């Protein structure tokens, strides 16, 4: 579906954007791939790696609605990956986080509707489920905006959905490069926030593939959640440096012991498929139906039991130390 199509990626110079671009170029023949981001140096560096004729680079901020409209003219698909994502930074700079993650999401929605974009997927995070930090709260607000946007399109064929997943292996902000840097610098221990802490675990390529697939699955209004393994932080440390001491340093501000992707309070809206879950919208749509137990690929799911919660601490699939070594 991406052959001869024009695709725009907000925050396109990030880890996800670069991997998504590479995957599109490897598998399809797109008309245009538009990288929309605010950092000119990162764009320059990305241009050295991706300089195919279909590539376009737009300097712009999602806070700038007019610039977004310029960038989205003639675009078929949008992946909204731009966000302020650092939990401690958001706690100390709340208004900046709100301007990008909430106001920016609204600007993306308005520009997509004005430009008659066909399909838009916004990237979310496990921290948006039952949030306890500002970053998670802003992403929950963003999720709600993208779901409700399907009621703003009128007779247009524009549709919005959300993809939510957990920690991405090896990306900026991930614990893996942090641990690796300490190991390379000869640290005598690795800091562990809590001995029982768990996280969902997904590779960058798995995240990209999941988003690509959901463009084919989506009706609009769904929150897609992949079935992925969990890992224990102490097991990750043991897989990377089995001989290094581990020191408990305490949970950071705004951090959870376990992450959630499908909250218990949304169990009445959650549908289980073979390799993913869908959280259906809680509101009714004027432009389309509200049945989400079958998708556009005719995959069929079933409602989960009342009280179901998809939690990294109770996930039936945990990676072993040996399995984690393969990610390092």
C-alpha cells in the first residue's frame, strides 16, 4: 500500500523515523518520504545516509501548525513520532512537554484533516496507560485527541489510530546504551532502580513492522498494542555484565515498578487477537461503526475477560538472561 504513496514522518530523524525510512525504502517504491523535524544537524546527518530521489527533508516543529500544513500537502500517510519523551525532563519542564505532546498532536490532526491525508498513526507509550508522570499524561491526552479526531473528519476518508508499545531496545533513552556506556568506561557496578522492576521489550524493527501492519488493519479510532515479552532489569544487567556488582539506587521521579499497556479499567473495550490487542474507543463515531473485533485484514479477535490488564510484571512471557544476551 506504500508503493507510489507519499509518507510523512514527524520526528523523522529519531531512531524510529530512521528505521521506518530504511524499511520503506527496502520494501516499497514510495513516491515521497518526507522527514519532518526541527533539528537541522540531525537532518543533515540523515541526508548523508538517505539521499534517494524520493527523500524530502522539512525543517519544522509540530508546534507550528502552518508549517505542518505546508509539509502535508499531497501526503497519503502520516506517522506521528515527534514527542518530548524524557520523563525527568518533562517533570521539570511541564509546559514545554505539553506544548509539543498535546498542542503538537492537535496541530498534526488539524493539518492532516485540512490536507485530506488518508491514514494517520500516532506513536504512544506504555506510560500513557494509568499515567503517574507528566510525559505519560501528555501522551494519554494525545491518544485521546487522535481517537476523537475520527469524529472531526466529516465525509472525508481521513482516519486516525494509535500504536502503543513499551521500551525499544537500544534507542536513545533506553537502558541498554546507558548500561553499555558504563561498562565500556570501566564502571565497578551497574545502578538498578529496583530489584523487582520489569519492562516490556520490543526491537526497533518489530516496532516499525507493527506500525506498517496496522496501516493495513486500521478502521480508525483503535489503539493497537503488540504482544511482546517482558524483561527484569536485573536480568538485563546480568546479561550485559554478569560479573559486575549491582547497586539499588531507587525509583526515579515519575517512574513505575511495572508498566501497563492495556489498563484494567479498559478491559471492557479490549479485544485480543493472535499477536496483538486492540483497545476500542470509548466514544461512538458518527462516520464509521464501533465494531473492532475484526479488522480490515479480516483478522478476528475476541473480547478479553472483565478485569484483564496487560502488565509487564504479570506478562506470561519473560525473557531469560540468555535470551537477553541476543539483544545486546
